[in-house]
């Protein structure tokens, strides 16, 4: 009766799932098609992890060097160099702690010794062909140095220079503060805090041949408590003199811009060749402008739902280096609901806003309005070059230009995303988006941008946006959700290697590495591969494997836009079924009249809808099973609350996804009535009186009786919440019982052996005592079995 015992014990693990309502059926399109746990990722060899050092943490600063095949990571008191092939085993490390003196000073200043008074690496930038420029918080005393890597991969050099520079204006003092930097032509552009108290925020340019330069100090019109996210150079024209630096940050809204305290996402611009003003704004930026980034969902009542907390930015390069596509992820600062969104921006729209009206405060209420007066020439924000006006340097700008730039750093119009709405919105989930990288993938029916989105729960979402009719109507397809760290932790750094086809992830607790594609996890049939809609994968005639555009069309089956296996794989479906690639489970399950049973059937895809059909043994017709008082359909299977004799028959579990139906499971259920159950439980009391057809049923041992009665107690247990505890208690009790029995039997055998050689009154008394213990143990077991048997007489519905 192995099928009965297997299914009953299995119920311990799955019966709790039957209490979920059918709400998930209505949200199929909002869930990942595949959901892989940390264990699933490890067991399928799709995850490599570096668990971190005992005396380090905060693996937040990444620098990917594909040419040398390494990933440099800045962490607490350490710099690491990982081999891109395997981050778990092949790495080098350099300790770079703060000095004991600096740690003591930090502690005396009231900072936390273990959490703040260390050297957290915040800057890792290529300085030249052999060195990186590195900076850390230095226990609230920022420091910088040079890290030698060697010119070639085989040099195997990884050495930190002993010379240390002042890191003010390059790295923050406080490790909790966000910073962003980029090093271009020997000059470091950094958005960071410049003081111990974290009140003086600025955008700096240091190093290089020019005098250090920064934003205006203590002027909320320029920066108002900013948190910097990213810095990127983007050329403006074919003339290098027009090149600009763009900064992405979030800050508190300027007074009068919003009622109450609010956060606004910003994009700022600077000219690379800005040297500051001559009489005004000396050693201050004269070309700094900023605009608001809008990422919102239009509401039916005319009120938009805004996502203002900018978290990360990724620039997707195009054929035109002047026009990258900007992907940005946002969360909401609302206390009402939790949500995240992805918005996409074009440089054309950004430049249009920076050429539009400036924000100006005017009128009796001193509100922000578009500036209507005369704008001086050259237009503030324009780089000094031969393209506009022929100025060689910003020091030659007229005073009125510099004065206007000082009082009008903000633009009036905001930057709206492409199509004026997010391409991805996630609300009512238990996570926030934190990081994003995007890969452009060539598929059979075009190019697709595949997004990898990190969350604050240590998971990665793999998403592709597919145009339904045009780019104005996008379908969000959430391909996979993968857990990449052993416990929930925010993903704070991500790098994508197209050369290695790997994704590298950083967090507080370590570094993980995973492949961009896992085509084999989708299934062994053409239909399953096609339904995945993964641009990386296609059916090659034998298996689901990596798609290469050079392969011949007739041997490749792929349909990302529609995911239609009926069109792509109809000629192969019969072949797949004959070869067992569309695997059909066929099993027999025994149930007990008046008790409950659970038929487990869970499709691999979470987007598939499951349907159940029933066929009576004497009827060729099949009928669909609908949820009612006795039948409960869940995502994990079918729960039959109270079994009747008439429920015996064949049950088919079918999945439907994107119009494709597949039979996953065929279960033959045989319901045992009460009379036959008594004969099964007491085989010695008239086995010969069993009907002929019942004698074919396997008989169970006393141990199996015990398990069966425990199971009946479980099925009729009044509180489902204690199912896991009940199972654990049963297993522990049986293990303890077997251990006690073995120990007593062993002692009885020893004393029987001694009794043969010598008759000792004390020995006899000891043997009698052991026998009494054995008898008491058996009586306790019988009493428990009797109580369990009484429960089965009055079953309750699950």
C-alpha cells in the first residue's frame, strides 16, 4: 500500500497550501513565470556565492574589468579582486582598515565603533592602464590611494600604494550616505558630502590639472539635502568641447515647489570644460542645471501616483553614443502603499527640457513659474566652445550670464518618461527595487532589452518588455524570480558581463554570480521552450538551448513576441509526447471514505492556469471539476475535503498557458470504504473473509498501521496551523520509541544470558524491572493508538 502511505505522508508538507484562496488565479500575469529559491539555484548549478569574511561586510562598490577578467569590489576594511569565472574560490584581497587613532577619534565623536568607525570603500575608478583610484570613509576621515593591478591579466599584480591622500570631496565621511563618482581624463567628478556632520553636500571635480571646483555652498536652490545615485559622461555633439557630465540624484523638494516635505528625483548637467566664473562663482560651476525626473502612473481621477525615490540608473548604449537610453528604477515615498517602478527616458527629451524655460520665483505668493524675461547670451548651461559664441572658457562669460546661472539652476519643465508612463510597476509586493542592469539580446523576431532588477529581499527579477502592436503598447513579461543570497538582504551593486554572460551581485553579506540564461530549466519539449519567451533561448531540435542569430532558421524555434507554441511546435508535439519530453505523471492514490485527500499538481510555470477533469471508471466522458464545498482547487493541487465512494476514478490535471493545453498528471484514485478499512487495519481478524478483489490490496505492517492512524489524526486535526508541528512530533516520537525499544531489548538479552550461568536475586529483580518498563511502554503505545482510532470514527473536514 506504498502509494497510500506516500501520499499521506506527503500531505504533511502540502496540506497547509490548500488554505490559500483562489486570489492568485486572478494575478497570474503579475507573477514570475518561474520562481527559483536559493536552494534551487545552488542545486541546478546556476549560482556561485562568496559568503564574505568574518571581519568584513558591505560589498557595495563594484568595478568590472572584462579585459583582465576580474571584478574589483570595495567593502568594509577590504578591497577584493574576484576572477570572473568563479567568485567563490578565486579571489585576492587587500586589508585597508582605518588606523587605531582614527577609530578612537571616531568613537569619541559619538559614532558606532563596529558599524561606522571603519574604512568603507566608496570609490573605485580606473586611473590609468595599471592603476585604480580608490577612496574610503576612513572612520569619518576620508582617505584615497592608488591600487596597482598590472597592465595585463597575467601580471597578477594587486597592490595598494602606501601613500594616502585626503579624501574630502571624493568620499563621504558617513558610510550610510550615498555617493556617486566617475573619473574622466584624470579628473574625478563626485557627488558627496564634504563635512563630518553630513550637511554640506556638493558636486566636486578634483584631481587633474585644474583647480578643484564645486557647486554653490549652502544654497537649497542648487542642492537640497541630495542623495547621489549615479554620474555618467554623455557627449553633446561631435565637438569634444561640448561634452557634458550628467548626475542622477534625489533631493528634498525646494520651498514652494511642493506642499509639505517631498522627495524629487533629479537629473543634473555640467560641462566638462567648466572652470568657474571670473568675478562671481569663482571655483564654482557656472554650467550646472537640474531638472525633475517624473515617473508616475496617471490616475483616473486626474491625480498621478508618483514614484519619486530614485534608486538606480542604467545607460543602455545605442548606435549613436550621444543618445543612450536611460533606464531608472524608483520606489514610492508614500506611507500609504509600497511600490516600485521602472521608467525609461530618451536624451532627446532631456535636452529639450534643458533648452526650455528656467524655474523662477515670482508673484505675491513667491511661487515657482517659468521665467519670461530675457535670457542672457550665451544661454546659461551652454558649454564654452566654438559651436556657441566662440568663448574659450567659462571665465570669459559675461557677468550677467554667471549671475543668471547662480540664481536659476533649476528648469521649470520636468522630464517625462517615454510613453509618459512606467514600463514596469510593482505594488502590493513585499520587496522594493534597488538595482538594475539591462542587456540587449538578439532574438529571432527582433532585438529585446532584458532587464535584471535587484530587490531589497535578495532576489533578482528577469523581465522583458514586449511591444504588442507598437512601442506605445508594451507587455511586461516577468520571466524569472531568483533568490541569490542565503538570507534576505538588499542587493546594492550589480554588474553584467556580456563577455562571460554572467551577472555579478553585491550585498551586505557577500557577492553572488549567476548566468544570464538557464535555458535548460524551462523544460525538455519545444512547447515549453517556446512558452518561456526568453530571448536568450530557443528550441534547437533537441533541447532548449542558447539562441545564436547565425543558426539556421529551420532548426530554431522561438517566438518572443507571442509565445505561441501552437504555431512554432505543433508539428513536434506528437513527437515530444511519444518520447516522454512532455512528461506525464501517472500514479495511483488510495483514499479513505469520509476523510480528506490532496492530489498534488503544480505546473512549473506560475503563469499557467490549472484545470481538473474527472472520469468515472465505467464512463468514457470527462467532466471538469469546479470548486465547491467539497472540492478546493489551489495552485498546488486539488483538495477533496470529504471523500465519497463515488469519488473513485481517474483525475486529470491540465495546465493552460498562452492558449496551449498540456496534461501534467493522471491520478487513479481508489476510495477505501470503512468495512474494507477495518480489514486492512486488522488483517489477522478474518483476512480470509475479504472479497476476492480486496485481497489484491497490499497488507500493511503494524508500523504502517501506526503511521496510518497518525495520518487520520492529522487529517481530522482541528487546527491546520499545527500540521507541521504535528508531523515533527510524530517523527520524533517514533524515533524515540525505536531507540527505547532497542535499548531495552539489548539489556533483556544481556540479563537472560547472565541468568543461564548464575541465579542471582538482584539480577532477577532487575530483569523484572526491565520487563515492567517494556510492558508500560507497550501499554502507552496501545493507549495512543486507541485515541487515534477514536478520532477516525468522527472525522472533521480539513
